[in-house]
């Protein structure tokens, strides 16, 4: 089975890419919800703090087990969304990258 019509659902912190509800058999049997193909981080956020700062940058994609159902064109549209989100959050990504660099330097001292 292949993905038919994918939709991008913009949530506060994630973009969820799933099958359209208009597609027959669009629900996954395990979840009884729309079949998800990927999730994209919408805004960069911290995952660890002192002493080792880590962050997850906007545009990070988490592919699901159904991702192999996507066509190349559908994957490309997901990648373009990821790149756009990364570009839109560039200032925060740069800021977090500097914090991480500072954290690494101070942790080595």
C-alpha cells in the first residue's frame, strides 16, 4: 500500500504529516488514528541543560514506520517543509548552537 494524499497538520510544537482523512483506509490499525509518516520539529528547543547543553533544532524530522509508503515526491515535500522551518528558526538555532559550544568549552575546563 502506498500513501495517497498526505496532509501537514501544524501543531504548536510539531508538524505532523499523515494520510488525509479523505483517503479510504487512512487509519492505522494499531492506533485507530490517521496513519502518520513523519513529524517535524517546528521550533528549536532545549533537551538538556547544565552542565551539557543540548537542543533539538527546528526542522528535525522523525520518520515513522510508515514512511516507506511515501513516494519520492511526497518525501521531497516533507524535506522542503523541514528546510523552511529550519530557515524560519535560524536565529534560535544559531543562539542554541552558541550555547552548546559555550557549554562544551566550560565543561572541558
